[in-house]
C-alpha cells in the first residue's frame, strides 16, 4: 500500500549516499543531475516523516482514550486526536499530489510563442492582448518573464512575440494553453460596427537544457542583420539581429530584441533547443499514443481550444466545456479557474493513489 513511498525513500537515501561519492563530486554534470533528482524527492520524504509522526501520535492518544481511567487525560487526548486527524488529512492530500503521475517537463520553465493568425491587424492586436494576459498571470505566480523576440504590426500589435517564463512548475500550469485562441469582437478598424472573428496561435514549449538537446555548431547556419520596427523601419544601425537555421531539421529562429548580437544569438539558441525538444517529445508521444490526448489537448496548434467573445463578455474553453463570463478578469491575467479546470481534467485521466493510515488496509 505504501510501496511507492518506500521506493521514493529508498531512492532518496541512495542519492544522498551518491552525493558523498568522490567520483560524483568530481563530475559537475552528474552532481547537478543527482542533486536535482534528490531535491525533487525531498518534499515527499519530509511530508511522509510528518505523516508518520502524526499517525504515531494518534495511535498513542487512542490507546489513552481506550485504556485510561483519568477522564481529564482522556478529554485532552480526544481533543488532540481531532486536531491531529485534521492535520493528517492535509498531509494525505499533499502526498496524493506528490504521487500523482507527473510529466517530466512539469517543473521546467517554458517558452511562450504567440503568433497572429487569420484576421490581419486585428489578430496581431489580440496577440498583444494574449501576451499581456500571460505576462500578468506569470507575475501573479511570482515567475520571471524574459522577452526573446517580437515582430510588431503597423497598428501596434504583434505578428509574433516569444518570451521565456521562468518559475517552478511553469510548464505544468501553462502546458494546455497551446492551440488556436479565437477572438470575436468589433475591431478598432471596423467603421460599421460588425463583429469579426480572428485567431491567434499559442505554443507552449518546455525549456530545453544542453543535456536534453545537444546542437553541433556545424549544423547551424547563422545570419546577422539590422533589427527593424513597425513597417520595416530600422531601429538599430548595427547588425545585431540574428537568424539561425538548424540545417538537419530546417527549423529557423530569429531574435532581434537585444542590441547585442551575442545576446540575440544566445536567445535564438535557447528557442531553437526548446523547439527541437518539443519536436522530439511529440514524436515520442505519437508512438506512445496516450489515451488522455483524445480528451485534453497536449498542444496541437491546429486545434481551436478557446473562444474570447467580447460582446457577451464570455470565455469558453472548448476542451472541457467551461464557460466564464469574466472576460476582463481573464485578460487581466486571472487564469486560475481555467488552468485549474484543465489540470483537473488531466488528473481524472490519471490513476490516483489512495493512502490510508499505517497499519490499515
């Protein structure tokens, strides 16, 4: 019944011993990997220690209640048991969450790519709205946002914007935002007041580290050019913008937001790694063909996932059938109800683990 936890504790002890191994201490890459894995298991081990201690105290109090003739002592024990059981319930929920099957990408940072689709300038303006929405959501979670690249439209929207979100569990919260986001509203350019439907694509890519994706410099074709603003207007007199092509796959990345060519190259390489990792994992997922992919989108950018209807003040997520009449709040970054609904839908498709107190079945 507690086999999973015992396996985790055994692995934690094994990793602790490895951290003292001179061979590991002399290999920075291996040391980092072991320390990271051990750190991921530590919350489970510490929570289990608390759970076991409280369960032991409950058993002692129950013995007092059953056997003691001192009524005052029995009353104290009963009061304490109620408090301890409440705390035990909280810890049990935490352990269930720890033991829930997790995607290995869940704790990664994410690269968010937003592109205007059908709808011309109106789509570009909505792409800007969505970028602000995600940035405000990231801010509410205490995450850091770093702009990677953007291409503005004449009306001040974004043809494309790419940014990195750094924060614990960022991918697990944002992963289901990938797909087509549809907007229905009267564009600022529409004189007759007719409602238009436009679309924006969002891609959520887990950030890849060098150990995940190794890129041979020989496989890169790098061009530099002058960055430009709306309408092609030059905003930089130096060749600082970078276009990077990965020759084996044909993937092309462009970064021009920094004035430093070196910084733009570093950002382009980071985006390229993320795209290569996403392609690699998508290929693996297609082979595995998990059942849950049929019910909760895993990031298919061709799938219409959400509609933002301005006349009705409505947001509808089509995958889980959730409609909120809170459009202004959602666009202000208050995505909690949508994100929680999508994560709950995923959890229903996973096999849960039921915990009971030690010694009980």
